[in-house]
């Protein structure tokens, strides 16, 4: 009896699902291997929905490695395929992913336009999970700008929709984002409860990406509350996950936080090297907000050593980047620090 050849699209889907599991629970590099195998199978098939999806998933694996340019190319290719075959949900997802890239680069107006496009296509295609993501991403834009009420409203809407559809990942990410806003407002108890619930959901599903992000954001909260031992513990967990996954931008985040903890403890011996590496990683990954945050931390370190002119220079560079991004709360904060430095002897 002659064995029927395996259906190419079904085989590609099987390989791609292995890649998605690796991206969530393993490493982006492992995921890229599976996605490349899926694309090799699809090369012999007519362009279809699976091709658009795999290109996009591969782009996200690159994004999570900190390779923003490669991610952008794949998202654009995915969108071209999706639009050519009238795959509305795929085009919506690609537009959302391109918005994330624009947001990372500090191009918030472009990000909003892409999110609006994604939202319209998601509604047209009935793609409810994507609507959750878009609402959350628009909330992040609001949070960067300091529009706390708008941000919380969008995060809460995203959380409710995710809960109604049984989307634990969406719930965890919404709670994480809400906790960031509560931390900015110094509502630490509320933020901590949300982080604990988000981490519980991430660990339940083995989602290393969400766990890493939550641990670093929780570190920020502990630092703001001056709970430095707790901050160090959370940061160590986040860095272990980031390094295991090969996530260069999250490593940069962790190094910046370690430097902050060291400075606050008066143990700044290794802070210069930490910040130098963090700056290089943020620059390579094209993360403008993170790059500005590292510059600001460098300025604070310099100020703690009495190197006031160098501190002013670093703060001005950080302010310029925050202004370009439109991060109004950060601009106000840096201006306050600059004013303090003007009166320092």
C-alpha cells in the first residue's frame, strides 16, 4: 500500500506550533529553528494563511532576541502576504506587531496609526484575542505619555475581555501593565497584588516571556518602595530568564536595575560596567525608552560621585530622548533633576 504524502500545510502547522511553544517556554533561538523548518515546507506550497502566520511568529522571535530590524522585515512580509490573499486576521496581527516595533523605537504616533489599523481589521475579522492585545498596546502608549486614566481604562477593558474569553496570557499581561501604572502612582500594595497574580498565571502556563517582564517590573516597584532586598531577588530571577532565553533587551533592563540597586546601597563599584553593557544592548535593540532610562541612571550614578557636570550632560541626553518619544512624565522628572543639579555645589 502506497503511503500518502503528508500535507505540507499541516506539517508546517505542526512545526510552527513547536516553535510557538519554544518561543513561550523555551528560547527564541530554538523557536527560530522550528519556524525556519516550517517555512521550508511552505516554500513548496501556494502562499496562504499559514505562511503569513509563520513569518509573523518568526518576526516576534527575532523581536524577543532584541533584533528589531529583522522583526520589522518579517512583519512587513507577513502583512504583504496576508493582504494579498485577503487574510484579514493575519493582516491585523501584522499591523499590531509593526505597531510594537514603532513603539519600541519611540515612534508613538506611527504606533497608534498601526494599532488603529489593527483594531479595525480585528473587528472586521472577529478576532477577539487581537482586540485584547491592541487595547493593551494602546494603553501602553497612554502610559508612556502619562495619560494614567486612559491607560488604566484600556488595560482594564483588555483584562475583562481576556477573562471573559479564558485568555490567561491576556489577563496576566493586562495586570502587569496596570501594576506599572499603580507603581508610578506609588500605590505599591495594589501593584504588588497584581504582579503576584500575573506571575501566578505566567508560571501556570510556563510562559517565560511574561514571567521575565513581570519580574523586572516588580523589581522597579520594589526599588520605588525602597525594598532593595526584594528588588535584588526579583531582578535575579528576571536576569536568569533573560539570559537563558537570549533576550538581549530584557538583559539590558536587568543590568540597569542592578546598577540602580547598587547605587542605592552605596556599592557602585560595578555599576559603570553594568550601565555600559545596558546602553549598548538598548542601542542595538533600538529601544529608545530603555536607552533613555539607562542614560538617566548613569546620570544619577555620576551625581552620587559628585561628578556633576558629567551628570548634567547625561541627563540632558536622556531628556532629549524622552522628549523625542513623548514620555512626558519622564521629561518632567529629568527636568526636576536638572534643576536640582543647577543648585548643587
